[in-house]
C-alpha cells in the first residue's frame, strides 16, 4: 500500500467512528443534515459539542444575539442546552427545563402582567402576529420548514400586534397611554385628561366620560375621542338664555357650579346700569325663566315691579313712571314735594298747606284684599274730603260748592254775597248778625245752622208793633 493511501484512510477514521456511534436519528427539521458528510455543519471534526453552525444557519437568532435582544441574548454558545437533536424524527427540538407553563417570560425582555399572565402561549405566539422582517424573510427562504407556525420569535411588543385597534387610528397606537393589562376598560377612570386639549376643571371632573364621549352611530361601538368641538360651552350644554347673552358663558359662569359660583357681572357695561337697591338683587329675580331668549325691558318700573297704586296713575301719568316720586335707593320716603303738588290738578293753598299728606291720602282696600294709599280722585269737590256741615242745604242753588262762601285760609272765614241770594240785604238788615236769622237746629246727627229754606217775609221775623215803629 502506498504511503499516500494510508494518509487518506487515517483522515477518514474519525468520520467513520463518529458515524458509527451517532446518538440517533435527527429531528425531521434537520433530516436533510443526516449522514456523516453533513456532521461538520453542526459539529467540529472529532467533537460532540455543537459548533457555531446553528447561528450561521439560523440567522434571525444571530441578529438577536448580536443585538443583545430577547431570550437568546446571553445564550450564544448554549444552543444544545435547550435544543438537543438525535432524538428521533418526532422530536420538536425544544426542551423546556421548567415546563413551558413555568417559563420565565421576563427573560425575553417582555414581562407579562395583568391578564396577559392568564393567557396561553399560543394565544399570542401565532404566525399572524409575527412582525419581525428577518424571521419572515428566513421562513420565505426555507419553505420546507413551517417555522412560522411553531416559532416563539418575532412578535412585536406593541398592543396592536395582537389586539384589534377598536379606535380605528383615531388616537395614538400607544395603547398604554390610556389602558393597562389589568382591565382595559379602566382607562375611563385612570386617564389623565390634563394631557388632552380640553382640560377638565370644576364640576367637569365629576362627569362620566360617556356623557361627553358619545358612541357614534357606526360599527365601532366605542366612544368618540377626537374631532369633538369644545370651543363653546353650547357645544355640550343647552343655552338656557337662547342666545340672548351671546356664546361666552365664562363671562358670568364658572365650571365649579354654574348656578352658585357665578362671576360678578359688570351690569354697568349694559344699557341698564344697576344702582341703589337694584345692586343686591339676584340675577334671576329679573332674568326669569319666562324671559329665556329675551332681555328684560326696562322702559318702565312696572316691567319688573307690581303697580302698588292700583292703577291710579294710569290715566294721570304717561307710562306710570315711578321715578317721578320714587328712587332706586328706596321706595320711601317719596321725592314728591309740596312744590310739585302745585303742578297737579289740586294745588295746595291756605290751610291745606299745613295739612299732613296722610290726612288726605289715606289707605283703602283693593280688590285683591291688599291695601294701598289713595292718591287720585275723580271728583275734587270739597265734600270729597270734608263733611257737609250744612246738611245738603246748598245743593239746589250752589251744588254744595263750599267756595261760594268759604275760603281755604280758614273755614270760619266766610265771604257771603247776600245780595245774590233770594233775600238781598238792605237798610238795617245789613247790620243784623247772621245768627239772628240763621238759627241753630238739631237733627239726629247733631247741631247745624239753618240757611235754606228760611222765612223771608217781614211777618216771619217781625211783629205788628215792630212794623209800626
């Protein structure tokens, strides 16, 4: 035998020995590597340990190892600890030291929390959820292996990798900004609305999300989160003022309590500045629900105030303008003066000037049972206020006009023109005292002087003797 032939035989002895003592058949996934000529693809010559051939073939894993990423980041030379072969065609090439149910998912770089802990591995690790491009490319280059159906690699960490985007791109795909793994619906309670464009203040913080975020009439069946108009309060709230005060509700109201925590409105900026006792009056006393959509009219006091005078001035004063006698600083005392009294129908003269107002302007009962003060009279005759002391004796001739005989200076100051009566005075009659002919009489009411009728023939007052003399 030639020397070179001996050398060649000696080179193949390790291969022959190794092949004869193979631990067993390879997995069906490595079946193509069966045979002594293929061993060096996984083993170094003469060594049982696995070489770096795994990484050279499984390039997606090599990329992860080099990037220090995922479960294999620190297992570059430990493939055989979990992936042993020569165990037969049916072996799956994966060994779970602590059972797959007890696998520590933290070592992958993605910690399972909340309801993710209750799921099964294949709930997430499915071909449709694999997003790693390198892995998908490798699977495409090796169609003989259904690697995407069985691998645990290649999943993304974003929620939308596994979960449907129920918001349909309406908001960010970073679901963790609002949701957590314990209960995705709790986002409504835990969401920090200060990160939104519309900051919640006051009573808005107590409102349930669904009150503002309605469910649109579509297939999503989730709250509308964007595209909502909030530039005016009226976008969500009914304008009880019906637009009469514009759309800037914040001029008067706050979000703390729109009824109780009202801003002090500057009424002086309106056409009706508030003064006197109008200042402490509450808004709703004038701006009543019945006036929604309109502003109160203020051309007359009776627009808001009841006519306490029972309509007495309706025909006397145009528009019942109360300011002619009263001010906004108090209904009493009246501003009506004695000099103003001289400009009305009944001027004050003589003794009338000294009479207090209440002597003439007395209370009376209205139809509603309430009382008010008399200020106007249809008849200004003396007997409207004064009792007729003459028992209606002058009605026929003078219609009981007291000013025919009396003056307003004093009732006892009489100015009688006897010459205009049925008995003109002449001669000695001019010197006779009135009481001589007009004597006192008594009736059921009391004592009075007789003025009409009185006897006026001579014999009625004089005897025959008196006549002779």
